[in-house]
């Protein structure tokens, strides 16, 4: 495969190595955004994909045809959109919006059929991550405050706080049924919390985490937590264990955006390194690679599995959304 690399500044965001190559493993390329993208997610029925972009829009794409079904505008000054989620009935979409220097400032909600914004939750302080529960009822907000705030989406009120981290909380993720919340922090810990009681139920120490960019996810069967660090690699923590193990020693330290397949048997991540921006898929039991997918020409920022686990969606600084076969 022929590769060539250059440096490029994109959309006012820190420049990244841009890769020009001939290989493209994606089955669809969705174009139309005018700036870098930060988040992508499948609808509950798997027929559409939503993408959030620094061009201040959310686009809803038809997966089968690759066409744009609708475009939702931010409708106010500010940055772009990220951390997307559909409501369980697919009628509402939620997003953290108004990014400034990569920090989410509020969570907003749109009615997809009418295209109008339903309201927003104003978030105070600096925030690294907003995570929505899959049932559309809760919002967890993590950041520099060393705590995680829990919001009720229906009432737009904060209903609790997770207290225990002693450092910046880099990322949070709900389990599929919102029973648990996982978090990763610069205090060198990964923690699992009971959402109802707000109490910690398990934790591990990992000195490789440090004060770095980190990402976390929980398996749908709630037995595993996957996390990445930059630098630091890609790890899998079986919650019954006292430590985490490397998924694959060949993963470059710039791994990010881990996501489990719906059956919890596979986990995908992004690898960004000199000369390549790829999606890698691993078998959870053997921790060996089953696929390496090329196609994006710049940093990949988000991954999502379809509800049936047969496809993956990704988005990138290259302003595209890509659909991949994950079978």
C-alpha cells in the first residue's frame, strides 16, 4: 500500500497527520459536512446514523442509501456538537453542544420529525465528556471538578453526584441498561459506579493513565470495561479482576474511542499513528485482532456499532462519515 503524509490544520482544531492512501475498506462514505466531526451514532432501529460536527449541525443519514435525511442546526453562536444519543423511540436526539477549546458547555435536545430544538441543560464549569444513558433518561457530566454530575433529562435537573476521584475525570460511559457508570481519571484509576446509589462498586489502579486523553466503554453484558490512553495503549478490565490487561501489544499508544459490539464478543478502537488512521477490531476472548480497516484520511474521532452488530460507523477530521462491515 502506498502512503504519503502531510501536516494540515483542520477547522481551527489542532493539526494532525493527514494520510493519503489507496486502500479504502469502507462500504459507504457520507459527505456533506463542512468541518471536522466529533461524534457518530446509530439510531435504535439501525436505519439511520447521526453525526455531530463543528459546522454547528447534526446530520441524519440514511444508512442504506447514504443520503442526508435531515440537518439540524445549532441555531446560536458557539462551536460544534458531540456526544450524540437517540431516545429509545428514535424521535429525539441529544447532544453536547457549544464546544469551546474542546469543552462541552450544554446538552441540547431536538425533535427529529419537526426539526426543532426542545430545550437544553446548561452545564457549569469545564467539562471533558457528556454521556447519555441508552434509555434516554440520564446524562452524566465529567470534567475538571473531580466529580461526575448526574442529570435527569426529563426534568433538566441535577439529581446526584459521583464523588471519589482525586483528579480530572477524562471520560464516562453508561452500561446498556444504565445500572452502572464507568469513569477514567488522571488520578490513575478506572472506577465502576452503581447509578442508583451513586456508590463505587469496583475500581482498579493503572499508573499508565496519568494526565492524558483517555476514553472508556462498558460491555453490554456489564462484565468488562474497555479503555484507551494516549499514550498508554488499549486495555480490557474484567470487572471481576483486580487489574486490566493489554488487548494487543501491537496497538499504537495513540489508541482511542473504544466500543463493544452488541454481543460483547468484540471490541473496536481507533489507532492514530504516523502514516495511518485506522479502525481495529479485536476478539475479546483471545484479545487478538480480527480486522484492520483503512479509509479515513485524518484523525478518527468516534466509533459506533449498529444495533445488530453487523456494521460500524466512524467520523473524522476529514469531514466524512464512513460505514464499515463489522461481520
